[in-house]
């Protein structure tokens, strides 16, 4: 067991999906995994292991923000030998061409997080996903008929941002604003593991379109299906 995950060795699969919302983890376990068993309820951060297409897969909630993602991703990599991790979460769209409910495959993650400053000081690290996972997800999206946009996201530390920094990041080609991918990509690089962020656009800063909280928890099934098909290849 680790500090925040109450699971014995062997209870967590080497393939893990990482939703921020623990209730999304529960939804995936109940609707996509076969014979799912709950291995973690510490702090209400549910974790489940089951099978998908005959392969053992886990789904672990991580909470919101990079510090929370950092805790769970590091413990999964360091103590449970997780080899592949796919974040499945929501993002705010910053392009008129990426409407609500679109899927983003994040091929890079810029960030303003002080976590990177603590690690790298004045150096600038570029967090990127594993190419094999990215390529598989892109090809799988075509097979499944899911419209997926490949582009950079921005992992910010602030949710309520009165400075509207999305306008600045839009100028440099960012297509989605979220809060966790940069830390996941950085930890995957440190531990020599494979990671990817597959995101669903829950709101669009440019058009003002938004989805409901229930949709965000339960109806973004394209992202869930795509992540499961990708990680089990």
C-alpha cells in the first residue's frame, strides 16, 4: 500500500485510466469494465480494477490540479509499477473549430505550474506524451468514427482566472485549457513510463458554450471508449 492508495501489490493493473473525478472512475468501472473490483476508497478517491477486451485495466481518480495528479501518478508509477497511464478529463476549448464535446489528444502540455519550477529552475522542460500511445489513439479515433483534434493543451494552476490567460495561449496554438496533463507527462518521463491525455471539451471560452456537470461525469463516453481501446493495444 502507498500513502494515498489502499491497495495491495497486484490489485492495480499495469494499464490505468486516470479521470480527475472519482465518480467518473466509478462510472467507467460500472459501464465499461467486466468484473470490476474496488481497491481504493481513501479520501473518496475511488480506484477499480476489472477487464476490458480480456485485458486487466484499472481506473483511478486523481482529483483536480497538478499537485493532486502528482500524488496519484507518482504512487502508481513508483509503488504499483504502472506502465501506461491515460488521463481522461475535461478541457476548456479555446478555438471556434473545437466545439463542446470534441475530443482532444494532447501532443504537448504547456504549464504555469510551480511544480516545474521546483524541478527545473530556470530551465524550460517540454512535457509531451508517449508517441506510441498518441499514434494509437489517433488511429483508433478514426476506426471508431470519433472526431479527435491533435494539439497542445495548457495545464494551468488556476480554474477561476479573471486574467483570461486563455487568450494569450490561443495566440500560440493551444486548443484546450486543463489542469493535470503537464504533471502526468513529466512524471511519466521521470519514471520511463508511457502517458497520454485524452480530453473532452466541456466548455468553449470563445463561443461561451458549456455542458452540464452530469454530462461531464457520465456522458463523455467517446473519450472513455477511445482511452480503453488505446491502452489495451
